C-alpha cells in the first residue's frame, strides 16, 4: 500500500483503500509529525490537557465520515494530543478557522471535497488554518511508510474513554466563524433590499451554514439539497453548471435575485444569476476584485492559478496591483497569503479567499460576498459582468478533460514546449510558461493551457478567448497538440 497526498490531502475509494485500518495508520503518522513540530514549551490544553497541544478534527456528510473522524481522534489522543472534534458535519473552512481560533497546532478534515460519493479523504491543516505544507505531507508519507514496513500499530484510546477523560472534546465551530464573518463583511444591504437567495448545498457539509448566515443578514433564503444524504443522491458534489440544473431552474422560476452553491465540503463556490445563467469562479473573482478595490478601497496583491482568467490581470493592471500566477492547487495560493499582503486569491475550480481571512478556499464566505455585492450594487451578476467586460473586453472560457493512456508528465510537457506553434487560432503566441503543464499566452490575452493531471491519466485542456468560437478552436488545436505530443 502506497498512500500519497495530493495538492490538498489524501483521497481514496471508501472500503477499498480508504478503510479504518488505513485511516488509523495515516493518523498515527500525522500525530508523529505534529508532535515533532510542536515546541516543548507549548502549554497543555486546560480542558483535558495533552502534552502536544490541541488538534481540531472535522468531517463532511459522506458515508462514515463521522466514524472516520472519531478514529483519527482516538489515535491522536492515544499519542498525547488533545482533540477538539466537531459535533456535527461542518464545512472545511469553518473547521479550518477553528484551528487558529483555538490556538491549535493543526487540524484534520475528513472529506473528499468535490469528488464523487464513493471517495473519502483526509485533509491535513496547519496551525494557521490553511493546508499543510508539501514538506509536512511528505514527512507524513515517510513516517507512514516506515511504520507500515516495521508493522507498528497505531497508538489509540477508545473513543468513549477519551471523551470521558476529556482528551477528546466535542465542540461547535460555527459561533466563532459566524462572528469572524460578520466582522469581515458588510452585509447590511442584504436586509435593506430584502435580497432573495436560493442556496444549493449539494448535500454537502455547507448545508445550513450559508442559509443561516444569509437569513441572519436579512435575506429571504430557500435551501435545496440540504438534507443528510451520504451518497449525495448520486450526484457529483461539484458546483459547476452541469451539476447545478436544479438551482439553475429554481432561480428564475422562483424570482430569486441570486443562486449560490457550495461543493461537498463547502470550500468552493458557484453562482447563478436571476436568468438562470451559471456564474463561474472566473467571474466571481473578477467581480470581487473590482468590489474590494472600488467599494471598499482595499489594496493588495492578486493571486491566481495558471488556469484562472486573464480578466484579473487586466483589472490588476488598471488598479496598479501586483499579480502572481501559481500552479493549480489552493495550497500554492495559501503560501502567498501567508507571506504577502494578498487582497484576493483563487482558482478556476471555485476555491477563493480574501484579505483578512484564513489562507483557505471558502465557499461560504465567498457566497456571502457575492450576495453583498449584488445587494450593494442593486444589479444582477450578469449586469455587473457586462459592465466590467465593456471596460476591459469580453472573455469566454471552457475546459475539456480527456482520459488518456498513462504518460510521464515531464516528458509530455517537454514535447508540448518543443511543439509550441507561432500562433494559435491565428493569434500570435506572446509567451510560454511551464509552471503547471504548458500555457500558451497569446498576443490578445487569449490563452491555451494543456495540463496533465499529477495523479491520474487525465489531460486537462483549458482555453480563454474573446469569443466562444475562438475558445472552441483553441480547445481543438490544444487536443491536436496533445495528440502530436503522444498523449
């Protein structure tokens, strides 16, 4: 068995590789790394103690997630750590916020995020509330491999005994998060205009959270797909257009100003305008950047992944803000949020965060910010985007994923660089980067990205241009390049 962590944790199929035995082995390795990283001077936790400080554990709505979370808690407690265990399913960003709030040394979230229901996973969080560093996860993998090779069993205390002794304490992470969010945002206009919002929880652990916060801000809210359903009723809990038909139908039919959707663990956001049109994360980030600068007079750098819209570059240039481009994965954005004054950071998949928040994608927070913007401007997201595009130019985007035979990522990238044409879709090539896959940036700010997955034989081809016909042409030419490179 070789368990490896991707850009945001370990994921595997439930009852295949994701078993209680394997979860306990991973928890043991996590405990050893956390204890090594904890200064000897760390004070014991007052309610229950623990020589290595406290660790926060949360879980989503997936099959057995609550039981897996308790299994992790038993092992951490068995290693002398104090455990704060969420009393019910909760969003990843809410659990993550609890880590620095409780001055914990780290956290664990049981979730497979936006992946299909047959998967579950473990996200490891650092003391600052963001994803663990690559160095930490590599050390977890090394300790796990060593323990398995030596046939060392995890140290654990039965959950009932740990709860009775106060080594595991169940808690509600929502109140502290609620207080933080209402300090960070200005939601008064939501109640003033009586904003009507439809929320799609997609059966994930965001259920009740966004609905409650919007209602407390004065909105008229209806939530769909918010009941407990560990199999997500067979849907893929990713807030993109093809999975959001119920919300896209409900918003115009019900006369809502806005629709908001969060993924399986609510760290991603998607939106729907009153016409039923899907508002993708590229547009959400663009709207948010303009709002933060022009309405709130905030300043800071802009961070985006290599697959995220060039509209941010144009706005950042207009506002004289520095902009950084990272590989795909919110952990790269989080690293910059820890070291730089970042105004907004996000990726095309919907993980976005803003200045003053933890370095973690947060669908709940961003849903509230979108509602704040719509209420403040008194315009729909479609109208707001039309206004921005009238100023900076129109942009359209699409992505295709292809299952291909196994390949060596480095070899494919090198070949794609060799095959770089002088123009794509009759637009001259302006620059080329290999930060994550191969991105061909064109003279008019259109671009094509061919990015091999790092974990499976899948090739992702992304394109953005000034007309949908050009996007389709770029995607076709991208697939041709990939075929020529041997993918």
